[in-house]
RNA sequence: GGAGAGGUGCUGGAGUGGCCGAACAGGGCUGACUGCUAAUCAGUUUCACCCCAAAAGGGUGACCGGGGUUCGAAUCCCCGCCUCUCCGCCA
C-alpha cells in the first residue's frame, strides 16, 4: 500500500490525466473506499492497543498467582473483533490496490493533448523514399518467391500469424539482431540475455498486468507468461532493489523473442510480417536519475534512429499525444520507417520515458549522497523491432528482378551484398 | 521428479510461546581524542500505515509469502515460493 500516499497527494493530477487520455476512471469510488479504510484502521488499532496491554497484564497476574480468566475471556472477544475488522480492511486494501493498478501514468506537460493518433505530432524526417521504375511489391511476395520466408509451413507447425524464415532470410534476421546489439554495446549499453518467460509480478511491475492480460500468452496452470517485450525483464532485473546513485544511468540492451496474442487485431495486417504472434526485438533500456530522464530519452531516440540511418532507411519521428500513448508512459516518441508497397510509414520503434511509474510499481530506488532514497526513472525503446526492419529492408532495397540489395552496414554480418530473386511465388521444398 | 537441510535487520549470526524491533560481532553515520591514515571511546543506525491542521507526540503492523492455533507467535501447525546438499533425469 505504499503507493497510497502518493496517489492521494496527486489525485487532482490523475483526474486531469484521465480527461487528457480520454479514459473513464471512478475517482469518487476511490475516495469513498479510502475514507472507509482509514476509519476501520483507526478502530482496529484501538482494539489492538487494548490487546497488547492485556498481553502484558496476563503474565503479570499469573506470576502473582492471581486469576486471569476474566481478562482471558474478554480478550478472546476482542481478538475475534480484531479478526473481523482486519478482514474488512484487507478487502478494502485489495480494492484500492486493484484500482491503483488500473490507473495509467500521467503524461508529461510537453505531450500534446488528443484522443487518437490524429493529434500526434511529427518531429522530424530523415532521408527520402526510394525511387522505383517499377511498381514495388510487398515484402511477402518478394520473400516467398526468393525462398527466404514461408508462411504456409508455419501454419502447419503452429498456426496463423507465425512465420518460418529460411536460408538468407533466417540469416538476415540474425544479422540485424547482431548489428543492433553490437551498435548498442559501442554506445555503452550492457547486453542482457534474459528469460523469455516471466511471472505475473514482473508484468505487473511494468504495467502490462492486470489490464492487458488478454494481449499475452499465459502458460496454463502456472503464474507464467510468454514475454510480450523484454522491457518487462529488464525492468524487473532491479525490482525491489536500491541501486547505487553513482551507477546511474544504467544502460542495458537485450535481444529476445516477444509474444503477443494480438487479441482485437483480427483482420488487421493479416498479410506479411508486420503483425505476428512471435517476433524478435532488440530493446534498449535505461535506469536514470529523475533530473536526467528527459535528456536520456532524447539520446535513446537518437540511438534508435542511428540504426535506421546506417541502414539507409527513410524514416520519421513522431511524438504521441495523450490518447495514443501507452499505459505506462509519460512521454513517447515513435520512429516510423517508410514502406514503399503501402506508400506509408510503419512503426518500427517506440521510445518512452515512464518516469517513476514502473519504478514505483517495481520498487526500484536509488540512494542519493544525502537524504532519503528515491525512485529512479525508467526508459525503454525498441532498437529495433527486428522483423519489421527485415521487411523494411526487403521492400526498400528490392529490384525489379526480385533480388534485394543489402545495405553496406549489414554485408559483413550477412556474408553477401544481395539476396537473389526468385521466379515463382511459393517456397521450394 | 525423490530424500534431507534451511530462509531473521546493511552483512554475518543468536533467538523454540509473553521480559524480542530483535543478543553479539562487523559495516554505516555523528561526536570526542590522537600530526594524517589507522586505532580508541561515546552515541546512533529499518520501513509501512493510522490519529493529529502541521510540528511535537501517540498508536498499529512487519523476522520469505499466505492461512491457522492461542488472551498473546520470529518461535507451534498447514500451504506456497525460494536457496543449498545428495540421488534420478535431461539440452
């Protein structure tokens, strides 16, 4: 219940947040429950003080050889009353905790107010769309013809929204992940290889639970889930710890598979790699001092953009408005890469400062030189979504003959400068 | 998966029903003292919640987590989680 004081103190700001994000939250119910809880605690604690006094009195009476049975009987009554009161208090505690866990983070004052993506603001663009003297094809056509991607057999193995990468396709995925991780390492991020399965507490700490249970894969009969993003693992790395202030900022990166049930996305992006149940992502993550977190957000975005620049991919940076931001975020920049076949931009990275939202839920503090320990700020950003980068390369570097040119930065990882085109539209056996 | 041992404060480690928020040692902090460092001496050292306008003060709870027994639980009982040792199995 250590969030309670913080919550009460900022209630007005939370109400403003709900309006800005366009979500309905019953704050009146919160106030009523909070009020009753306090009254019950006061009453219960009075009884407990009485019980404690009697607990000193009883052995004294016994030692003096006096009869304590009257007091014993009275205390039995009191104990039962205490038990009933405590049960009601835990019930109220649970309701307050549930309530607080479903309230999203407060947006930073610099975030544009709006209820949907229409209110997002483009911050900058880099590069230009590639020019084709033929009609550019979508990546699934090119890739299946080239024999580097196979959806048909993925259906056999698992089901819809899964993919099999093959030959240079598989190697391109691996090359991208390695290129990303090596670049991050050079920028001072420590590489982490975490578990891909996480427990409920880890997911609650980042804000995925309890609200978004339906968007994840749950392992039946356990408290475990397939991770939807390594942001969860990286946050929980320091869960319930107080880190040394001198260590901040702590920068980490991780390559993992990510799993999303994509509930509610039926019929959306059903062709191609864009929206899969399983995809790979390299994540960048920072634990920072509260005074530095917005500077660190800018450099985090710059680190992600630099990857696209080295790959020569046209992209833009968009600042999300209040209504389009994620549950845990105070401020988010999306990076969107150009997609020739669709003639539009596609999200390839999302970089957020959650301020102390996740740190509070996860109990991550730092101890300053003087004074009390404080919550750190946590930042996360894709650097980058590997599958989406893969498809962006296939589409942006395609040739009329179906072959794909490989950007310079990737050639040593892939061991070739081009993926040969295929003639048919089905993957060979 | 089977058998056993165990989980106490910043750390090590006592504590088997009331005198334990917790001995003792170490560490940290404050002060004193000694050219400096070191040593020595004295003091101090958790967090959450409730009452109180606030401060001062008072109170409640917390010895892995959750239940139970009892007037009273770190201590007894049950369930769970985790760690260690041995055996089995396995990439």
